[in-house]
């Protein structure tokens, strides 16, 4: 076994949710240093795998998360911590804002796990989502002492999120009378009045994967929502599944998804629970198909409701920003979609871009976006306008206007279709991590995700108001 001496943690890093410590102080128990970027779904997946292992082996090892920012917005400690907590993280985390720890440990990619033994020596590192995590962690902890009561309880998180009716809400859908909210952090979907009164809850509110009536069913970090007649379709992101709710009966069932990330396969879906998806995040319904922004494999897929089949529409699977037809194109973590008149608009999170895919022919073109590592908040012509980590889009029902939740900039923005410019709405304040949008009832509904709130914006009067969620 190759055992390497190791550096210590960067001295100038900002501890986000725990008291500062050093690797020397942690000796005596194995340590995993997780170098991640909180905006990346692949990092989220690795952290979820670590959390599952720790739940089965409590107190065996200490996990330290080093958040290394990709976007300027993530250099803000509050924004980085919110992004990590959206994923359910409660392990000690520090912000490596200047990439000092990244360089010190010779890290080259997100996510990277550096495994240290009880004496503080590096035993192994796992790069990306490869490697045998179970085997590596078991070997790391082999022969370690029995965890103490303090180890079993873990470190107490400083300044936890407040207990509120919503927790990191994302997906929204709206009718003339109802507002539907993916209450992501509470693992449920809510049906509310426009005034915020909760009428029904779908899902028990605990992270699980079960079909059944509204009280027995269970979701895991649901995100994108799409309404079509009496059906509400749900991107059940944490379960890597496409679910639906029959709004007349309240019954929840699964169209496809195994509960674990996997490689989707084109063709008829004979057994929904044996057909894998990979981090579905955004949904749009058009032509009797559900179009899926599959953030985990950088592709656009379609589920045909009549044929009960999956089709790979566009994206090579590589993380890139490349235009072209169908599989020749490339996306960078597509997270939201909206459809109108045979065009599917795609919000590309890591590419800070808005793309358009023709539903006839699957030709992909970039409307706004200057490349994978170029982002900002500049308005104006498409050739020069910039976004930063956009998280949601929605189409205006009565105007050629695409609304954009520009999460990295905390802005609500619009793109006039047909060659128009990108504009920023003048709001009374910046938004806190907006990650959901819906239009209806004469308003723009905004999931202000990091503030655990839903807002209503009146585009005529310019009034921005809270929607008080009352259970």
C-alpha cells in the first residue's frame, strides 16, 4: 500500500458550519477530505454516497468537505453553505475560496476524495465518481478503534437552517387557482392556494421511494414540476426517477427510475422500476411527451406518454457547450426546460447559458452563453450578454418572453425571443438563490430557494411579495 505524508488544511480557508480545526487535531480516527464544487450534481452524488456509508457505519470516520468555487457567487460563504445544505450536507465544511487547499493537495478534478488513516497519512484518493468507494472506506477503517459516544453523535453544526414551512423549495407549477411547490428539503410536494394556504401534501415528508396515495407515497429531493391536465409530473431528483401525481385521486406512481443513478436506455419501458435515470432535474410537457433535463448525464431525454418509451434526444454526454444536431450537441448540467411551438428551451447551469432545441430534428443552438468558464451579469445583445449559474426558466403565456432565475447573480432576468436582448428586472432587492419559476394567474412565481420562500412578482406593477405558506 502506498502511504504518503500529507499537508495540513489551508490556514486561510473559511469554516462554513463548524469550528476551525487541523488535521493534526483529528488524528486518531480516519479522515476523508472531500474536494467538491457545490454547484456540481456529480459532487452532490459523491457526497450522498458518503452520507449513506456513514449512516451504515456511524462514527467510523471523519468527513471534511472542502468547497472549491467554480463561480464568483460561490466565493460568498453564505452562498456556498446554502448550496451544500441544499444537498442535505451537515458534515463540517470549509470554503477554499482561493483554491489553496486544491493546490496544496494536488487535486485535479471535482469530486476528489483524499483518504487519510488514523495517523494522518494519505492512503488513497478517489477521483470523479469512479473507484470502489465501499471497498476503499472499509479498508481505511479496518482495525480502527471503536467510536466513542461523541464520535457517534458527530460534530454539532453551527448556525443550522431555521425551521420553516419550506426547506429549499425548487420546482413550481401554477394553475388559475392552485400553486404547486416542490418542497425539496422536506421531500414532499405541496398543493397550495395562490395565497399560500396548504391544501394537500403529497409524500410523507421523509426521504424514501414509495408509490401510493398522497399520505403513503414518498419522494427524495423532488425538483422539477410539470402540469398536464389532471397530472402533475415530478422530477424526483434524489430518487433518480420520473414520478407523477394524479391530482383527482392523489395517487403517486413511478414512470421510470430505480432509486439510484444509472445509464438510461432508449426504448420501451417494460418495468418502470428497472429503468434507470441520472439526476433528472427539469421537466416540460409537449406533444404527449415529457422532456427531461437530465443533469447527471448532460443530455435531454423524452418520455413518450402514449408509447411508454424513453428517447435520447440531444447531448453527447460530455460536459461541454457545443451546438449541433441531436447527439452531436453537448450540454453542461441542463437543469430546467420549457417548451413552446416545437421548440424546447434549455437552461444549462454550468455553462451559464440558455439553449434552444428544435423538437423536429433536435437541432441545438445557443441563445445566450459564452462558454463553460465565462459568466457574469451583463445585459444586452445575445452575443455579449452573460448569466451566472442559472437554475430555472419559464415561458410567458402571452408574450415572446423567456424568464430566467439567474441564481448565481440573485437576479430575475428576461430574454426576448426572436432575436431580442437579455434584460434584468428591477426588483427591490437581490434574490437568494432562486431555483424555480412558474408563470400564471397574472404573476411570476419564484422559488427563492436559499431563503426557504416563494415569492410573487407582478410584472405590471413591479410589486414583489412573499407568499406566506400556512399549513
